[in-house]
């Protein structure tokens, strides 16, 4: 009897297992719907199928850029592009980015998320296989592994920390990032909706570019943007919630100065005595004219991390301690955010602390507003200047435990019913935020920080908002008011009139410039000549603090570069795409506005913008409907032959957002469909 029972159990197990295999192995349909702007709406029978389609869609639009990102994150650029990338690959491998992915993958990423990343990689590889003959030779035999994708996410997270460490080591600040985010609640809007703005200011070219997409299948129905090569939406919304990030300022890295033993340079001093420096050989495969060679370089490590400077002759080394060294969980957290349905689930995702920093802003259809000054950071003694190297041998200089997520500065449903964070400290985010700077350590927040101009402008508008409409939200999202001009324009005019009274001789062009400034509305609109004059004047004014001298230099410069002083902002403030120049509204790094477009100044005095508002998303959340309006600077594709290479550039030039497609029935009705099969 027992034998028969055992046989029955075994048969049942075999049947279940067979069904499981059939389910896993049967082909699943994936449809990539492309709307009129080429935005992919990837619809699949399962989340794995969606990921497969998303990998395929990204490959269609920017395969080469994506593969370069993966090569960067895995230390393989030299293998494909030669010797000039040896130092880049050395740094990546010395920081153990590829090694950590394999070491910590099973510990920090769930099987569920790993399988999704695996499917994403399969989608990319399918595209490569199907289009091999059309691709550059170097890419034809490349195959993406899920570990490449994980490494790219880890690389980006770690790059923030290592950049801070470099600034500490050199004693200079080199990074520049600005972004806008705000949310306004039901009590302040005309129709009782909740509105959230996402407006990250990042480069429009290079590694960190945004890709707009919509993912539908399983628990996913999420719209927004992610960075090239990442499988989950970074900032976006679903049918219940919306979220976004801006840059904040936790000290995510420290440099430790190490004392080397004069009698044995392989040892360094700790509070407990001498410990041995670990030495490793980093091997880098390098492409040459005749084939490949392997370059070997040494790397040294202390308990704090990689020794970026090792000077035995001075009995000194400098190690960098990175807060997120070994933290590869960013993609796990991103997925959990993508499927969150409410504030509790969103917070639970954030508690993973795979995302190492950012001001994170959240809003939902129920009217909840939430903000956290996010950071994964250890407790540290404040007796040391966190902007300078720490003594590696002192016990008090060592890191403590990671600060729990619950202890980070947070605001939930403020009475003022709005939150904004345009790279400001938490206590500037709303009226009566309930956050005291003295409650937080200086390595986490900057207690002496002041409100920047973008923060001041957003705060002023939101604090006074009543019956706030979609049109008001659009206007604030693309606001070009220059607060410095409100402050200083009158100074120029007063100094000019004072000079006239004193009988000073001033040129006709100076008079013309002043007349233009008098009529100017202090906005960085492309039709405004006053912005051009003030922008150049402010540059010279910062150097002299003499308003009249700066004005004369401005006129001289404009006559030399443009031949006149009546020059519209859009003539000199432009964007280039597909061989065409587009005039732009917006502030610059020198004179910020909420709507930003900045770039290098050419010899002819033209600023060709290549960074600023890089993906703008305005989300209107209602119980029965979530609607978004979005904009990329150029378009959805990096293929110059694609109609979507530059089809959003005219909108960018006009300062207008496009309505995003989110309703699946409408998408199926109006979008072009590409059908794929995911084999699982």
C-alpha cells in the first residue's frame, strides 16, 4: 500500500513538473507598440516577456551606446577599442565592479529580478543575432550577459561615490548637476488632482541619457524613463503612483591617508597595529593592430578600499572608502518601485537601500505626498572634516553602522500640501517641514546651505498656489524667470542714469542696450534680446563688480561677435541635432531658471546646449485616470536615419510637452505594432 502511495506521489510530482516545464518553455507573445514619437510600449504575456521586448526595443534605438555602457562597466573597453582605454578599464577592475556582481548577486538580487534581467539581456541578443549583418563589425559577436546589465547599474551608483572621493583627494569640486522636482496636492489644485513634476538636468549625450518607455505585463504597467541599458523605469508612474529624483549631497566617500611601515612598505598602520597591504594583479585585454595583448597592472588595497595613491618613498598611501562598494542592489530596488501600488509598498522598496542617494519625491492618486533625503551611508565621527582625508590609523576615524532608512530626513503629507526639491536641503522643501538641520550629521546634510534660485522660484509659486491647473503646472515646469535679473537689472539702469547725470560720454550702443533691458521681462525666452545682454553682462560683472564697466564690456563683446546689441536669446542659445540648430528658451549654468539648457560657448559667441532639462515629465494623478506629459530633448532613437532621431526637437524649441500614451486600448488602436516571440 505504501509502495502504491509512493508511486502516486511520484507521478503527481512528474505531472506538475511537466506542466511547469511546458509553461516555462512555451513561446510567449511580446508586442512593441510604437507611438507617433517612436516611444516603445512593450506589452507581454509575462514580466519576463516584457523584459525581453524592452531589451529588444532598446537595441533597436541605441544598441551601440548601450553596449559601450556595458563594456565600460565590465572593464572591457580596451578589448574592443584599444590602448586609450587601459586606464579606464584598470579603474573599473581595480574597484572590483565586475567581481562584485558575481560575488554578491545571489545575496542582493532575488531570483525573480535576476530572471527579468536575464530576459532583458536575451532581448538585446536576439536583436544582435537577427541584425548581425547590419551592425558594426565590433558588435556582431558580442552577447550581453545579465551580469553586464547588473554591472552597469552598479557602475553608475558607484561612480557617484568615486567622483566625490576624487574631489576630496584633489581638494576641488568638479561635478555639476541640477534637477527639479515638485508635487502639489489635492487641496491646491482646481480639479482635486495631484500633480508631480520630474525634470532631471543631465547631459543630452554620453553615457547617462534617458530612454522613454512603457512596460505592460504581469505586475508591470509603468511609464517613464530609464538610462540606456537599464531594464527598469528610473523615474515614472503607474496607474496609482508617480515618483522622481533630484541630486542631493550626502558624503558617499572618504579618503583615508595611510601610514606605511618605513621598515616594510607592504604594511600600513591601524589602531591595533600593522596590517598587510593586499596586492593584486589586474589583467586587461587590449586590442592591437595585429590581435590582442594582455596588460598587467598592480592594485593595492587596505581595509578601507582601493589605494588610489601608493607612495612607499613617502611612507604614505591614500585609500578611497566608498559607501556603496559592494552594494549591487539598485536594480532590485528599481523593480520594487516599478510595481509599488501605494506609499507603504514604495517605502518598503526604498528600504532596500540599493539606490545610494537622491532626493526622492512621491505622489499618488490618494493624495499622498512623500519626500525622503535618501542616502545609504555609515555613521561617522564629526570631529573630522569630511571634505578632507581622514587618518586611517585612528579608531575614531573609522565608519560605524549604516544609518537606517527610518532615520533619514523625511516628510509625509505636509500641511502645506506641496513639496519641492530643486537640489535644496530638506528644510527648504515646504512650509513648516518639521526638519531641524541640527538633528542630522554634517556628512549627511549641509547645515549651512542656502536656498538656490530654482528652489526659491518653485517654492514661491507653489506656496501661493490656489486652484492650480494643468496650464499652471505646464508654465511652472517650463518657467524661465531669472531671479538674478530681478535683483540686478535695476542696478544696471540706475548706474547708467547716474553716469548720464554726471555727464559721462556713453555710446549709442550702450544706450540701446539699456533701453532693451528696461523693456525686458527678466525671462530667458528665445525672443528676448534682454536675456542675451544680461547673460553676457553678468559674466563680466562677476569679474569686476562694476555695473557700468561690465555693460561697456558687454557691448564691445556683442559688437565683436554679433555686430549688434539687439540679439535675441534664441539666436545665441541653441541646440543642434541632425545638422540643424534649434533656438531654445531657458536658463544656463551661469544664470539658472527652472527650465534649463546649457552648454559650451563657441568662439563665435553661440552657446550650443548639450545638457539641462533632459527628460521632463508632468504627471496628473486622479483616482480614475493618470495622465502624463513628457519631453526628451531630441527623440527616442539614436539612429540618424530614424524619423524619431530629432522629432521632439521642435517641441523642445517651443518649450512644449507632448501627451504620453498610457491607455492600452488607445495604444493598440493608434500605434504601430511589432510582434516578437519570447521563448523563455
